């Protein structure tokens, strides 16, 4: 019997696909990239037409050896890495590292991990697409040039340990520009006037009408700039009769939103569920790679989650329309199947939108197989896609014009006539019903009160996860796979911090941004970065040569680097001094930035490492309080402390003991169970695997962490763990039930 080797990227995908393809197929995981540019040097021969030097990733040496052996024993090797440019590049690196010829490999791709999609991909293999490989290679080399050329300059001129990035630096720039707009903003005063009215019949509810015009001249937002102007209008309205001039009604349709792309999913999930972009993508990856549900050996619940396309497979659309008709009725079907077209720059239309692999996998029915966060995300993806294929919602909108002397007021209300897609996907956050009582022309109304309101224009809001991703997408900066890692990087580098859920540039971020803007403004800017993305797309379309794109980028970079080396002075990052004195050394405390906010640190750092937490108002948090609990390691007293993010936790009073505990809702310390030793060896590095317990159950993690981050959600063989004891009471209950079942069957 012939044997086939299929190489995927992740162990989770390996486990799911192995149960689909059967015994003739050996499924192995590459654990992501197995080759990359060397860390110790640039790895790009600029003089030799930007020729890259790739090396095997050190931690993947044993894995490569195992894959070589498996590929040598196989009749055919299928490279089944992700369906995007990076996945194509990983497949090419696998071919090169394993010394495989073109005749020995086949490239297979799939949008979803379902039996139908996997089996179909094996039947329709293709060759490696070197256009996609070259596009991804150009992106990697561009990022390496920026990182390895700009970062040393920042180390020398600003601070050791800094980094610059082609996309991340522009993201920081966008946040800094918004912060400058907020600081320079001057509020403008304006006024509005509302009339609270009711019918003469006291049984009807009151309603409000907005002042609209005077003598047919419409008021705009700033028609009333002062209280004096508002008071003048109020005086003219004294004694006025409020009479209905006209009433009109019309029906209005509201169409559903399109299904999710990576960007819109991250934005909507941020607004509705409060997940960060990285958390959203991590959960979506698990839903894509496969969840083991009851009655299924393992199946992907959603299609590929890194996409900017709104295409939908015809078979999936037909299945969804049948599901809608059978579940909700014909009235909820659209007049014609819906098709959407993306507006994102450079969208890859060959991909599909994010959708459930089958509408029949109803979230509520598989909730037991998902963690709470997985269920929330899947539920949202399922509802959004189903709604995108349903009929419009119909509203009846009523508008009333009400005259008062020379002035005209307007009131409007809407009533939902047919919910359509709203039956599935609730958008009450976006639009709420507002009803008007039945009104007739020339009807006299009762004035309850006239309401003048003072307003001030507000500065543009700071970016959060959703709005920053939207801005990056609108400007054409980055691609679906880059949004989450970009945000994580600028937070980890402390170029920005979170104030609540809003991004605020740190002093460090402002200084680095000024350096890049003033000395590298022709390449580190929104327009140039978006232009590079377009050129990368052209490489993928075989309309541009990747070496030429690198040359066009590197030439101005090299010139700016030479000028900055000569002209840029050493930059100082000023720390804001506070009035608080360090209790340990007597020096002043200064305000410092962390990923989750600001805190006070001793100005004598690193000799003195004293820190103090700040609350949300910027005040020093309460001093640590002693508790009656003891540390399990050194038996010292535990202190209740408030962290930089406002979360309370327990810390050992002994400074040399760094033991910490979370606190449950009853105020007790939460003790994490110690990892258990096993006889299982890590497949990546050969070290011992440890059994740990999490909310979702037991899992294995490599004892060589953090050097090796191998993790497996698998059951430990019985010989390595003790059998779970069943309480006698449960056994007795189980035995007592068995006879009754037999009696029931016999009767």
C-alpha cells in the first residue's frame, strides 16, 4: 500500500486532519517556520541583488531530521500549510530544508478543515506558487532591513533595546498624531433647543422635537454659538402655539452587514466582547484548526481566519439558504442570493470570508465542547454570517413637522415592521426604535417644556483595538495577518500603553516617533508604507520583480541612515518627577510607563527597584496590607497588593521570595497545582513533558519552557498517570440504576 506524508503547520491541525485522511496518510506538523534569516547578522547580501541567507531554526533541527526520514519513507509528500502567502513561503522552506524535488511534492490548500474540503484538496493538488513565495520573501526582507538598520541607530541615539518596524512604526505614528490632535484641540461652544410636546389627550406619551429652521432657513450645528443667542430664540418662542404642520411616513429597509473579514471580526469582537486583537485571533485559530464535538472525531468550525475577502463558496451559500428556510421560513430569505465585494485595498479575492463551516453546527448545540470564550466568538461568527444571507429588516419611519410662530421643529420615530436578519444578529447597539404618537395635520399640541442645551465639540477619540485596525486597513497598511502582532509589538515595546482600552503614546514612543518622523519621514509614513503593500501585491500577481521593490525601498533608507548618523543628537527621555519619596532610599519617585498603564518607580533605579502602583486617577494606590495567610514556600506573611492594572493579588512579604497568588471572590488565595512528571518526551526537543491543569482540562507542556514552547492538548496514557478513583457513593448509585433499566426493557 502506498503511503503519503502530509505536513501541516500546527499539532492541533495535525490531530484533526489525521482522523479525516485515514491510515494511508501520515500527518506531521512543522510547528510553523523551520527556516529563517539568521539572528546574529543581517542575512541579506545587498550587493548581490539582495540575496537572502536562510538557516534552519535551531529548535527545529530534530524536527527537520524526523521530517526528512518520514518524507524518505513516503511515496508522496503533500505540503498543507496555511492558505496565504506566509503559508506558501513555509511550504517552500519545507521543500528546501527537506531537499525535496518538485516531482516529490504537491501543494494542497483548503479554506476549512472539514472532511469534504480536505479530501477534495488531496484530489486537486497543485505546484508551489513562487509568486506568493517571492511576495512573502520580499516582505520578510523589507522588515529585516528596517529592523536591522534602524534599530542599532535607535540604540545609539535613544535607548538600548529599542526596535523599529516598517508597519509598527507607522502604527505608533498614527497614535502619536492623534494624541497631538487631542492636545492641540480647542473646544467650541454651541447650543441646541428641543421642545418636549404631547397631544392634548393626556393618555399618550410625550415626545421630543428638535428646532430645525426659522423662516425656512435651516439651523446648522453652530447656528447658536452662545447662551445669549439661545435665550433670544427662547424669548421669541414665548406664547407660541405648537401646531402639526405635516406628517409623513415611509418604509425603510436595512440590509445586513457582510460576513466577517479579519479586520471587521477584530473590530466587532473588540466592541461587543472586549477581546484584544491577539486574543481574538488566538481563539479563531483554535476554531479553524478543529474542535472535538460530540458525534465528530474533530472538525474545523470556521473557515480560514486571515482573509480580507468577502467571497462565499456557492455550496456553502446554498446550504445556508436551505437552513434559513427550514429554521425561520421563506419570508426570511432574500429576493436573490447576496454577494458582497470588499473595499479593502489589495484584497485577495481568491480567499473566502470568515464563516462557519456548516450552518447546521448551531452554537447552542455545541456549546458543551467549547470554552466560554470560544463559544462567544463562534456564536458571533455564526450569527453574523447567517444574517448576511437573510432578508432585509423593514422599518416604518414617521416624520412630523411642527410650527411655532416663525420656527419649525422636527420629530421622527421608527417602528420595526419585519425583523428579517435582526432575528439572528442583534444590532440594537446601532439603532433603537423611537415611536411617535399618532399625529394629524393642523393638530394643536401641548408644550410640556422647552429645553436649551449647551454643547462643546469634543476632541477626536484615542484609538482602541477596533479603531486602530480600521485606520490601518483604510490606509492600506499591513495585511490581515499583521494587525494583531503589530498591536502586540508596540505594547510590548512600551511605545504605547493602555488607558482603559485606549492607546496612549508613552514618552518613549513620542521620542522614537519624532526621531523617525524627522529623519526617516520619506519612508516611515502612511503613504509610502501603503505603497509598499501595493508593490507586494504586484509581486504576488507577477507584475513586479521582488528585488526591484527592495531596491526602491533601500536606496532612500540608506541615504537617510547616513544623514541621521551624522546629524542626529543623543535623545533624552524625560521621566515625570513626582512629589512621592522612595521609602527605601529617600530619592524621588518618577512616573514610568508599563504595558498596562503608569506606575511610580524610584529614580535611583537600577540600584533601587522600589515601585508603587497608581490607581485610575493617577494617585498612589493604597499601601500593601498584611493578611493572616502564609506563603507556602517560605511561610512568611502574605501582603494584599494592588497591581499596575488595578487588580488585587497576594505577594510574599519576603522580597527574596517572589511567590504570588491570585485571590478568589471570597478573598482566599488561589493555589496553582504543581505540574506532574510524566514519561512522555517532547517531540520537538526531547525533554520531559509535564502535566498541567487549566480551565479546559489537562494538557502537556515541555519542561524546557521558555526555550521550547511545545504544548499538547492530549490525554496522558494510563501507565503515566494514576487512575481516577470513583467515590463509592457514585458507584452504588450507578449499580442501583442498572436493574431498573433492565426491568424497564423487559416490561
